[in-house]
């Protein structure tokens, strides 16, 4: 399977001059798969790129639908993140699978709480409706990780409406002064993210539409809807933008056709 590092330039007058050239890698939807044996291809790509840090847009693991599981079910993601945390600052926002795992409490020998504690001890910062400032005391860029209730991931025709006000209730207000990133996992609600005040939304979840057709793009979303609008790439609403990753792995339907796993490399630019 191919693997691509996809570069993006993110330019804004809200990005301070002293953050010009700052680089962040974005990982999404690994689903406990491996890119190269034991994720060596992914690790070596990151070591070569040398970003200033990593943003995780959720679903690094696959929740096991109530089946009992041990740490082995999460070992690829766990090992990768523990190793990456030695070299880079890592900010980890939740996908629907992390949220589901959090809620599974019975019988599992390896719980989300344990996973979280292990990663936190290694330096990973969890952003479950929490925010952090990037840039080590420089004026900074703010990143908020949105954790949505699971009803927003329901499949089929009745996807509930999400508003900017509902996001404010979950994750607090957006930062008006700094460049505000929202790690949102599902790209479905771009309008609400923009209304909330995100300058840049980073999402995944749709896995590029599983199968990509020439000219048409992604075939199906993880809501099981055909031809999703936000399948992969960059989308714009005025000054607000959203970049959607096609993700790194697969689950349930182990299929990626014409749709290689991708790692996003963002370079931030101050627009004077
Ligand atoms: Fe997802």
C-alpha cells in the first residue's frame, strides 16, 4: 500500500510573525493499523520531516464493540505514540472510537484510562474538550480538541444538527486573538466549527471515502452516505478553512482503493 506525506501551507495574519515557518504533522484514523512493519514507515517519515509537534485528530485505535480485549488490541497505536512522544510534543484529540472506548468499562483488562495514563506519563497531552497553546511560550497558536457526544456519529440519514453554541458548551469559547485550530475528527459539521470561531479545522474520520473514483472523489463516508462532500483535502468558508485527512488505516471494511494512507504536514505562515 502506498503512503503519502501531504504538505499544506496555512497562512493567516493571525499567525504571529515569530511562528512563521512553524510545522505540525497531523495523524488521523490509524485504527491500530501499521504503516510499514510496526509503523516504521510512519516513524521514519516523521523523523525525516522533523515537525515542531504532532496533532492527533482521533481514531488512533479501534474500539472493539463491547468484545473483551487486552492491551494487544491497542498495541500498534500505543507503541507508536509512546515512541513519538519521546521526540515530539504530541496533542491528542478524541475520535468516536476513543470516546466509545472511554465508555466501555466492564471486563476489559486494558481500559482507556490506563492507555491515557501511560501516554500522559510519556508526555502526550490529551485534548478532550480542552485547549493548549502551541509554540513554547511564543505568542502562540491555540489548539482545541473537540470531543463530540456519540450521537453525532450515528450512521444513516438522521445526523443531528450541531451548532457553534453547542461546541462552546462542550469545549468553551474560541480564542478571538490567537489563530484558533479545532481538532474535530468528523468533518461533517464544518459550518458549526466555523460559527464557533475555528480559523483552521483539522479532521479525518471519512478515510477519504474508502474508495476514490477518478474525477468524482470519495465514494462513501463513514456515516454510510454516498459521495461525501468533505472527503479529503482543503475546504474554505470565507477566512475559515478545514483540512481533511484521508487517514492512515482501515477498520470494519479493510479497504482503501486509489486512496493511499496519508500524513499531513502543515507549515504555518504569517501573512503581513
Ligand atoms: Fe472516526
